[in-house]
C-alpha cells in the first residue's frame, strides 16, 4: 500500500501570516555554540544547566563541561600586557572582557575560553585560528575587509581547578559595540528603519563578498547578533560608558568552594549621535566557519535561518550564508521570523520548514534536491516520496501560495515600487536551488540598495 502522506489542511492568508511569529528574543542556535564574542541575549536554547542564568556558572568545573576563568577587574593577563577593565558578556564556552592594551595604549576585547572548550575543541580552534589568519591577511584593500572583525593577538593563561593547572585560550580583538540583534529587540515594534537596514545589509554584503570570494570561507552563522556596531570614537565611547555604568559584581562560590566576586555582564550599548542610516558594523564570530571547498554536509545554522540544502543533508557552500542573510533581512524589517517552523502531529519542524519554503517562494524543489534525478543523497529519502509520488514531500502534500511580498505588507507599510524592489531583493537570496541565489557582489548592485 502506498504511503501518500498526511494532508496538511489549507490555511488562508491571514492564518499563514499568523504562523510567522514575532520575535521577542534573540536568534540562538539550538546547537551548542562554540565561541561567541558577545553573550547570548536569550537562554532559551542554552543547555539546561545554563538556562535561566544571568551569568556564567563559575561553580561548574571543566570536567563537567565548563570551567570558566574568573577574571578580575584590574587583573593583568598576557604577560602583563592586558589590564582587565570590565566584563562585556559571556557565552556557552567563554566570557568576554573589556581590557586596556598597555603596549598599544588602546582598548581591546579579550575573549577567555573555558578550560573545557580549550581542552576539547583544540582541533576546531586550530582551524578557527587558521581561518582568522586568512581573513586578516588575504586582501586588506577589499572594501569588505573593514567590515570583518580583526583578531589582534592570542595567548594562553593558566587557571586552577581542584588543585590542578588548567589552560584557557585567550583571543584579543578590537572592541565593538552592541549587536544589531540587540538594537532591534529594544527598538519600537522590534524592527529597524528601512534606511538603517539597507545600510547594515550593504556592509554585511561587502563583508561576505570578501569572506566568500577572496578568502574562500563560509561563515555558517549569519544572524543579527553577529553584526556588531563600530563605535565612532572608541576611547570617548568607552570612557563615557565606564563613567555612567561602572563595573559591578556580586559574591559567588567558585568550583574550588572559594567565595569570590563575579563581575556582571555590561555590554557597550549603541547610542548613535548621528542618523541611523550612518550606522557602521562588522561581521563577527567565525567559530563555526569552514573553507568553502570541499563542500560540507554537516548541520549548521539555527533552524529559522537554515538553508534547504542543509536541512536535506546535501553538500553546501557559500550560498547558505546568502539564504541566512535573506531571512535576517526579513527579520530586521518586520521584527518577525520569516520561517518559524512548527512540529505538529504528523510532521516535524523540518517538514514544516520545507513546506513553508515552497509556499513563500512559489518554487518547487529541483530534481537534484529531491532524489528525482535518480541520485539518492543526504536525507532526501527522509523528506521526499519515492515510487509514483517521486519528489513530493512525504508528510505535507497541500500548500497555500503566500508570496513574501504579501507577508511583508502585513508587518510594514510598504507598497508600489518599494515593495516590488524589496521583494525582488529577498527572492534573490531565497531561491531553493543554491546555484540560483545571487552572490554578495551581485546583491550589492541590486536596485533596492541603490542609494545606500
């Protein structure tokens, strides 16, 4: 007996739009994050031992998966070169500090990896350092180079756990301000002005053109929280922040049972003194990056931003970053996820994501992505039918057409030529076939970005 799959009831346009849920917190990958220069703004997808915590658990040692270094304001690291000034934030595998470089007489950001991350991720850390070196040295004259985070130095320090010495890798980078995701979350309507969005996108595309075309690297984690603002006058910006919001701390017990002071995360807030269209950003967090060749097949990206070829377990490369940027564009403009897949009785979140991709783009998956061309690769058998229903989704068989332009109009007052151009820009990034997506260089010439 043929399995023709469960039929999903048709939904009218209003019901479809309701499925695009507003975002009330940041985009965080459901997978464990390796390294982040800023602390996640939501604990929803952190491991259970971190959920609900406002600061990193200094009491959990490295042999239980953590082992954070408890730096102190005034402490000198890196052979005395870097003076700790304030804590900026923390993530799954590190905490991040504002420090003063006493040699170069400048402020820097100092990311200190946990003892567990330093010990267990040494292979991926070696790759990350190689890719960071490639990013720093390939072509400084490229327009996108100035929109990539620069790693200035790295070294190791020694901490103590249970009477034993443990190592912590430290990465030194330039100081950046608040993330675009954080700015959006505290903006009216959870969305940003169109002019500001266009300015941000132009810079991200310049960065991606450099990363993809010059450095042959796939970022794999394009999201608003990895787009950080550049302070216009760093010293004045930092000193004003330190004056208005001095470092704070509270007593806690560490993994050795000692009572110590744990510093509070105090990121540098974006407070523009000029129009929002003049915002300057840099792309950060290359901890999940990989060379663009050979093509990879492992799972990357948060599900809301995940490209179809990644869901299907097919080989992927730089077009996955373009797909994520298309999803981010919609988010910044509307304050909502374009793809917010939901599991229901009869289908998984991945099934729903693939169905929404068909509905919102108006495209069908090409034969080479469904196995209909005779080649069975990745997870195509898991999602697509065989036999006489070859190439059809297994568990969702009915679809509504809901153009992305129609969804945009439900959230923002956009119409006419502006709607057409914005919709066209989004569609160039959201083609189901990876080869059909425009690259960063082509998108920079799109009419919607013409004046930015």
